[in-house]
C-alpha cells in the first residue's frame, strides 16, 4: 500500500513535536533536560499528594512552598546527581553483551546499598524540610523518625524497577524512566511525611 502525497507531507502533531523537542534536548543538553524533568515530576508528585491527602491543619489548602521544595530538589539535586551516578556506574561496571543475571544484580546492589541510603538520608530527608522552612532541628528529627521506614520501602518498591532500569533501559533514558516511577514514589514520600506531621 503506497502513501498518498498528503500522508507523506503530514506535519507532526503537537505531541509529536514536543516529544521530538524533548529527545533533541536530551541529546544536546542532557543534564539540564533531566534536571527540568526531575523537578517537574517531583513538584507534580508533591502537588498530587496534597490533593490526595489534604492537610487538615490548613483546611486542605495546597502548600505551594512544599511543591516548590520538591521541585527544587528534583531540579537542583536529584536530576543532575542521578544522571552522573548512572554515567559513573556504566564506567565502573559496563554492561556486557553476555551479561548474566548475577552481573545485573551486582550493578543494582551498588545503587541500592551505596547510593540510595546516603541519597535519602543526607539529601532528600534533610534538604526538602529545609526548603520547606522547617529548619535544621526539624529536618534532623524527620530523618530520625522516617529514614528506616522510607529506606526499607524504597528498597522494596524501587529494587525491581532499578534492576530493569540499570540493566535494560538505555543510559540516556534512565533518568526519564526513573522519573516516571518517581511520580508515584514522590506521592508516597510526601504522603508519608504529611501523615507523620499530622
């Protein structure tokens, strides 16, 4: 079946243009593109968590500073840091054509044991409360109260996705794949933190 002249000349629709622009930006400016994606998704996750589990103390109003804190963390820290982590991991343990499941597990263990705990402890659980205006003592208290439950939940939820991500998703799309899963994870984290604060 041959294509008509109209089919051959068809302009891409708006969604296709956005996707092409995103893929082009991912190729030419990977760090800033991943930072923007991470910031947007983290902020959206927090916003949705506030809609799903409204804060009863303020009558269910959206706390925009919290949305900003999550977005700022995603943009300034999470997106760039994860981008560079995946690059280092590829250099340390490049994926081989004849890689076994054990090779894949070793790669994931580096993420799960070496990267996830300090990333959660030192960065997310400390910096986000600081950006929300809670202060140092409140941030340290949050770490003491939530670190182990959040870490164990992270290991349970993320390990399978990280196995897929690190071993089967092309390097340049790993942050994007993680962001897609992180939308749900951000909702969980924000909800957990809000429930403990109430």
